[in-house]
C-alpha cells in the first residue's frame, strides 16, 4: 500500500521540492516554500497528479490503443470562432474583450469589501434573464446571500413608469427560475451540481474557501487551491460552463495562493478602488481572448454597482470654480481616453527637508518634474513643499500627464489660474523638452467632445482640421507654461504683475 509523503511547495510558482530551501529553485523567491503532506489517496483524487500520471503511463503501454497524432499542419487546424454572450454590463464586456466566452475561466481578485461579490451577484442576476446561472457561495449561507440580494434589488420585478407615478413603486420579490444558489464548500458536491444542473455560467465565491476532501491540507493551501482549480477547469471545459472565480488577495495586492492559479485560468481581473471613494476600476492583467489594456469603470451607489458611461465627467471635478494650481490632462487606459483634473499645492516648508506627496500620481514622476522645473525653468522648488493629486483619486501613471503636472505646479507657485478651456498633453523630458505621446488624435477628440477649446501638445505631429479644438504645439515646457497660464492678478497676498514684466520673467527664467 502506498504511503503518504511530505513535499515542499512554493506558494508563488507552485514548484515542488522533496526538501526545504530558503530560496525557491523555480522562481527564486525567498521563504516561499511550505511543507505539504501528500496523502496516499491523492492518486485517485479528482485532480491528483498520481492518478493522471498512472493513467497516462498505462495508456502508453497499451499496444492496442490508437496513438494520437503528435502534430498538425497549421493550415489543417480549423478556426473556431468563439461566440460571446453579453454579461449585462458593458464595462465588464469591454474588459473581457467584447463579452463572455463560453467555457472560459475568469479569476477576479480585489481587496476585501471592494465589491467583488456585489459585482458578480449583479452580473449573475442580469445573465439569468437569458441563461441558467449557478451562484456557489462558500463564504455565506443561503440566507445571507438572499439578504444581500434584496439590498441590491436582485430577484425583483421591475416597476414600470406608470406604476411608479401611481405610487406603486415598491418592488415585489419573486423567485428567478434561472438563478440558483448553492451554499457549499465541498468541491465534490459543487462539481456534482455543475454536471447535474449544466448552467451556462457559474460563480465560485471563493476559490480559497472550497476544499477537496481527499486532500489532508486545509482550504486555501497551495495544494487545495491548485487541485480545486484544476478540477473546476476540467468540468468547465467539458460542459462548456463559464466560471467566474473570486480570489482573495495578499497584503501586497497579489492574488493569494500559488502562481499556477493564474496560469490555469483564461482571464485574470483585478477590482480596484479606494474604499472611501465611490468609483471602482476593473483591470485585466491576463486575457487569452482579448486585450489587457482596457479598464471598466463602475460607481458604488446605495443599491450596488452601476456603470460609469462617461468617466471623464466623474474625474473632472467641479468646473464652476477655478483655483490656482489646477490643470486638465487627458490620460488613456487602453483605447479609452479619460479627461482628468490635476491639482497642485506648493507652499513654504517648515521642515529641514521639504515634503512631497502624491495622490493618484506617480511619486517618482513628480520628483523628476520638480527637478526639471528647477534646473530648466529656474523655479526654486528645493525649499518648498509640493503636493499633487488627481480628482477622484484616479491613478494617472502614464507620461502623457507630465505636462499637466508641471503646469499645475508652476500655477500654484505663482498663484495663477490655468486657462480652464485648455487641456495639456505631453511627456516632459529631462532636458525640459516636451515629447510626443501615443493616441494623440483620440485624446483630442475626447477633449473637444467635453467642450475644451485649446490643447497644448508636443510639436512635430500633424492633425486633421476637423477635430474642433485649437492646437498649440510647443517644444519646451517653458513654452507650455507661457501658453497655459495667461497674465492675471495673483491670488492671495502676492501683488499683481504687469503682463510684460511677467513674460520677461518667464522667458528669462527669473523666478
């Protein structure tokens, strides 16, 4: 009879080793090997390696069994056009590459309380109008899922506008015949229900809380996560069931468990956002059926998540009052342009070393831009505190926002208001030059659609005449500052300057 054995498994890449190492021999991570006991029954488990290997060896030794062809010509492979179906959320479809692919495995990770379960429960409700959907809750009881569903309006009859006018706006709950809930943690029971019910889509919430009884390790361990995901993948591919799997994240923000979990699934999504802000971002870091450069934007409201169809309005802030140190940039997430308001505050420091702080802006980029402004433009910022933030806390990491950061810092330093009808697009080089960025025409069209009249952009690129916005090409950051900040009286206690005097100071670098 075979005996159980002890191995050491890396919780980052899944590499197995018979002995412990301080450094993983597979991925090189330190302190990632954990001891796992492989029971004797694992050879016959649903996802055990021993059962697969023994079956494979016996089939190879069988002389009468037909041998499959080892390879095919590329031209002989039939093209399988995947028919996608909509999820009910256009933002989710955008991130997935145009809709849900039948039989695909989608892993969704995010911080606790960010709204992963809310998003999937609402998606399951929308899909149940045309498809059979199974929601597997391994973290909540059926009553708890029902309570959350009632708060989100899941499983309710829509009210017409006439009924609402007559005062009959209360929603009447009813049982949706296509939405099923299974509160279960045993993987064998879950697989049995999937094969019996045969839903078009199933939600697994979450992969770290289900277990395979034939394994002696605890739920959430490396072996459990690997074997449970492998078993779910086989059933999903065989029965053509789309699986949306929730994954916990570590304190560093990575999905908990072995890296093999992300390798097994077809798509890996991250649900991000500040818990104190209303917007949520859905990003793709792996997608076998689409691009990984798209994002979906949602807003958390009283009754759950709703799509943000015009995200630029969300991140523009209040445009009625214009304060010094505010500039507008156009960032791109994939093929989606986002018009974002940047705010800067420069003030004298009371410390020996000045403070620099950012919200939504890369800290290293701010340090670099401050150095360029001091060296190339002559603005003494080395003894001043500098704070830069994006409206709404949206992360703006691309270099195209450099010009907006530079102009907003100068505007705050001089207590000036940047022309509110102007957007700034461009990367700032270490020599003070303004460099070209990609997707410029897409950014300009979005700016014109939102009513902006001017765009300060890097020179050296031709644009169509029908964009509906005035183009001001500049070669240096100093030229952009002069074009973006019109002569005007200072705010606060600083005395006003004449137009000619201010222009002379800018051009001569006499700040």
